[in-house]
C-alpha cells in the first residue's frame, strides 16, 4: 500500500493523510467485495448443469458429465418389459415371399443316397429382409389423332402433375421431404441416401422445388392447426434460438397431445407472440417455462415444474437449503397424489388433502424467504440484484396458482416436457444440418414440420402423409 504508513506511524498522520488513507481503504474494500461477488457468480455458474438448471444436456460435456439423478422415486417393478406389454417379436409368416428347401443328399450314417426319399418332417426358419429397391419408371404417352370429319388434330391430356419430359414422382419427393424435415438430414446427405437406395440422385434444385411445393400446399393446413390450438383447452408453448442467414431468430412452438405448430420470427418476446397470433386469442391454459412475456396474456397458466425441480436441486445441493429439498419432495408428492386420483377416475383431490398440500407449500415458501433474504441496500441507485434463490421463492409465491394448477385441474400437466420435446427437434436439426441459409428455408421447415409432427401424433405414417401432399390429395389432420 503506497500510503503515508510507509514512512509514518498511524498516530503521526495529518487529517488530510488520514482522509486519503480511509478513501484508499474503502476503494480496496469495494474492489475486494466486487471480486468476491464475481468469484461466487463464476462458481455458481460452474456448478450448474442439466440436472439442476435449465441448461441442455449437450452443454454438460463428456469429461464433467454428471451422473444421472432421476427425480422419480424408486418403484417396486423389476427392470424390463412388464406383464401385458405387447412386445415387438418377429413371428413366422404364413405367406412367405419365397420358400427354399434344404434336403440332405446322403445319409450321414452309411452314406446311402437320399435322393427321391420323401421327407418325414420339416423345420422352418424365416429371414425377414428388405428387397433391393429401384425406381419404377412410368411412361406417359400423349397420342395424337386427326378427326376424320373436320380434320382437327387432337392430343391426349397428360395427368395432372406430369409437366416435364422427365421428372421425379410423388413418392420420391415425399421421401426427400421426409428425410430433410422429419429425419432432419442435410440436403446433400438426403440426395446421397436416395442415390444409394434408388440409384438416382436428385439435384439441389429438385430438392428446393419440392420443398417449396410442399410448403405451399401445407400453408393453409398449418393455418388450420394454428386455429385449432387457439381453441384448445391446453396448449404448451416454448421457443428456441436459431441462426437464419447468420442472424439470430427464434423458432416458436405451440402444441398439445395431437397438434404441433411452428413459426420462425426475428424476435423472442411478446412482439413475436402477438404476430404469431395464438396467445392473444387463446382462452385455455397455457403451459410454459415462466418466460416473462407469457404473463402478458390473460389466459390461464401452468408453470413448468420440471424447471422448478431443477432449480430447487441446485439450491439444495450447492447451497444446502433444506427448504428447497423439502419443496422438491412436496411437488413430487402432489404429482403422485394427482396421478393416483386420476388412475381411480377421480377429477380432483379431496378438499382436505388439497388444503394440507397448500398449507405445507406456504410453510416452505416462508422458509425459502428466510433463507434467501433481499440483498441489503448499498446506497447506489437502483434495486440490488436478487439472488437466484430469492427469485425462485418469489416466483413460487407470487405465481403459486400457476405452479399448482396441475393439482386443481387434472387436465393441466405437471410440466412443459411436451413442448420441450417438440422444440428439441429444431435444435437437433441445427446440430445435424446447420443453420438456415435463408428465411424462406426456415419458414418451409416450420410448415412441413408442423404438418408431419401433427400427423405423427395422430397415428399416421409420416412418409405416407408427405407422399399424399405431392399427389395433390394431402391427408388432413383432425382438428
């Protein structure tokens, strides 16, 4: 410390020197406090992974990937298939494609020829395999005829959709749409797969034209899905960042058990949600992760408790807060009670049980406030930043009706995992195929994926429904 203490004792300093020393010490204490806070922040960041925060599992890495810690309670069932599970075993076919006999030619005992000896028994074994695939080429011929009466020349009409001298049919185009939008392969790999399977490699221009055609047909169907979600009783919402032409955009999803709708937008928050138009008119219960923009809408809400369980896990493990472990156990207990009541065809918990759960919930929230007090005022302008624990307690308190909606309304789910499964496909697509080069490409993906995901949820084969689109008779979802 370069101060007057280097050459003088504390008692021999002048008033001006003492003031300068105090100011220097205060500055160094402020630096120390700032560094301590920064170290605590970095340690907290390092302590977070997919099991105690909203970070995706892919961010855990391989060397520091945590051991799985399931939030489910240990059951009594043994691992493996349970009684009544149908299984997927191959069974002998009654009408095999081909039968190949294998007859012994000579006796292994004496060497006598067995040719011409009738078999006395048989053992069957069957091999299920895929036949070698090739393209079927259908030639359409427009015949020309001259009318014997007036001499006019007449030509036969080609079928609708047959517009080029040589072109790919609806099945091949359906396969391309399936590979790029459902299996999420890049265009080049999709073309290579088609070449390996069928012996013909479509160009990028063919792919682009097919995807545009598919999206154009599906645009009104996507609008129908969107309108059905507006009328739905329960809808899950989520969003994820994605690069479009090198710029950050957001893919928004709205879905339930039978419907899925995607839309790409340059923004994440309320402006995007207003433009998409589902939430402004939605009157049911919106299930989401608590992103602030969702609270602007007057519908009913259910917050994702899977997020809460992870945040509570962090507070319990990293900060030793007992209330967090107890709250986590309580939420899981309530879910178990709801599941048990639902399995008994009941539509609600008993009033006594619900009141007990709510009372325990309130007690734990109060304990959470005690262990996570507000940060003291520092004299600086503005409110001191709240800790992660304090923010979580406030959310559990102020939005308790949305946290416990699954207890009061059995149609409401415990978490938002359905939306996370739907939106995860967008991240998988980016990891496998990279970012979208154009906004048109992102919009095409959103339209086709909305349709395929919806039809898949409703029990249809994705390849069949995409083929129907290119045949001009697109199968319609139940809305």
